[in-house]
C-alpha cells in the first residue's frame, strides 16, 4: 500500500517523503482549524443552526481537501472561505433581509455555474475579462471587511453617534481578551510559527476560561452535531432565486469565490515551485475539485468553499504532493467529534483570527497599479467601499461601476472587455434595486 501511495502521489519525483507529507498536512490543518469554530459563529448570525454548520464545515472541508489531493495532486487545502461567509451572513441575510435558506440556494446555483465554467473551460475568458487590479482589490477589500468585523466583534471598535465609529471601552474584560489574542496571534505570525492563528485562539480561550470570561464546557468530545437543520435545504429553495437582486447575490458568490480561489491557487503554486511558463499545471482539475466541494458544501449547509492561503504553512515545511491535502482532509473528519468546544469559541476568541486573516488578504494590494488613476480609483472604491458600506457586494459594485467610466476618461475604453461593460449595467441595476427597497 505504501508503495502505491508513493507512486500515485509521485513522492520520490517531488523529492519528499510520506512522513514529511503527513506532517505538512497536519501543519496545514492546525493552521486553518479555526474555521471549524469561526464559520458556525459567522453563519450563525444569519439564523443557521451552529451545530449543523460545524458538521457541514468539517465535511465540506474534508471533501475538498481529499479531492484536491487525489484529483489535482496539489498540497492545497480547501474550506468555507472567510469573507464570503461574512457576505453570506451579514450582507445578504442580515443586511438585505434574505432568509438563510434562500442564500444557501444562491450558493448552490453559484456552484453549478462554477462547475459549468470549469467543464466548458470558460475560466480564461472570465479571468481575462476582469482586470487583475480589480481582483487584487476584491481580495484586499474582503480582508479589510473581515478585519473590521473582527475589531467590532472583539469590542476594540464600537459605534459612535458623533464619529460613526470609535475605540471601544478599555475597562471591559472581554475587550482585553481580544487584545491579548491579537498580540499572541501577531507574535506567532511574525515568528512564522506553524498554526499561529490556531495557537492564538487556543491561548485566548485558555485565558478566558481561567479568568471566568468564558464558561467552562461540560465535555470536550461528543458525536457530530446533526446535519438535519441544513441538509439539502438549498435544493428546496432554488425557486426563491427569482429577482435581479438575488441573481446579483449569486453573481457575487461566483465572482468572489472564483477569483479568490484562482489567486490563492496561483500564489501557492508559485510558493511550491509548480508554475511553468507562468501557467499552473492541472489548474482545471484544481478548480474542478474546488467547485465540487463548493457544490457539496451548499447541499450540506455552508457558505462557499475555496482554497486556503494557510496551505502555505504546510508547503513551507515541505509539503509538495496531494498527500498533504488528503492528510489535512482526514484531520477535518477527526475534528467532527470536538463540537462541544463551540461554546468556548466566543467572538473574542475568533476576532483576532479575523483580523490577522484580513492582514493576509490585504497583501494583494501591493500588486495594484496605484499610479494609474483610472485603475486606482475603482480599486480604491472596492477596497474602501466594502468595510464602510458593511457590504462586500456594494464595494464590488462601486468599483465595477467606476472602472468603465475612468477607463473611458483615460481614453482606454477599448481595453475594457464587453463583459466588464455588461457588469457595469448589472451593478447599476443592483444599486438601483437596493435603493428602491
């Protein structure tokens, strides 16, 4: 069996070992295990059952990782993406008042489109249509948005009638718990300690339990929570996707997940040395694995699944084959039996993770051509629009509306693709609908 594994994953050809791949898979898992606890908290704001989301998150992550490892043979892990889950909960469900059942149906429809795009090889057409600078801005803007969420939920930033936002009270124990977690996580990340985010969350939880700011759970291990509250709900509500507003939501799910995943895949492939002539081998298979996991996740009951930048931790310790991703997937299955820990993962525990992941996502902003105003203005509107409107879709809409305008003003209108012009009208209609409602 071991010889078959070595041969299938090309362990020798990649100058690695089974032991190294296993350790890399475990490193990746502990680096992103926080999603098991963060995702139920975020999606719980939409009214979804947190226990069911926990199970759906673990299963969707496991499936995506195993498919990525076996099918695409990359050491890249997948899980429900931070940022897009915030869009699902806070923008679509809370902000627009869309029931979570309908939003989940939107994820299902977006995943079907994602699969069709992959099967018919339309990936290149869409990637070419939306400028790289706007993709970087979307990623960076989501980073600012989820960091803002973390600062808010952790009590570091609060609302203020005079200034809209202000520094939170520093005489509250829970706020200092968030600050402690942020300090520990920052130190771990700066020191490049594998699993830095997970270690920060663990340390914050322990301090919260010791100080009494977090209640001690009655048990740690139990059977996995039931999927019944969310299982196949998406299928039953596909018919609810019957308005322009909801189709724009579907388009946003598709665009954000698609381009965030594509950017992450290319970045990790560069890190691992897989890129050949500026192209990523087997990228079609990688996207197929990712889109399949997204489809399964919507049926199980979670927000869109995407490639995780934390995979870089496993790659950094030597992970080079699909065995790394398969190992990570198996650990997600093991993680199913630790659902009681959900009660100790409060917003103060997850807030530092959101803030630091925001930092990781904001790194893409260095790639934007800031000296070209026709590029800088729409990019900046996307970047700033997301946290200030408290909506990822609104931020994207602002940038996509202004992009054709600034390009035409710069006498570069011919460089704008027909798809971008079409998206201009789509988002103008979207903004009109929001205003009308």
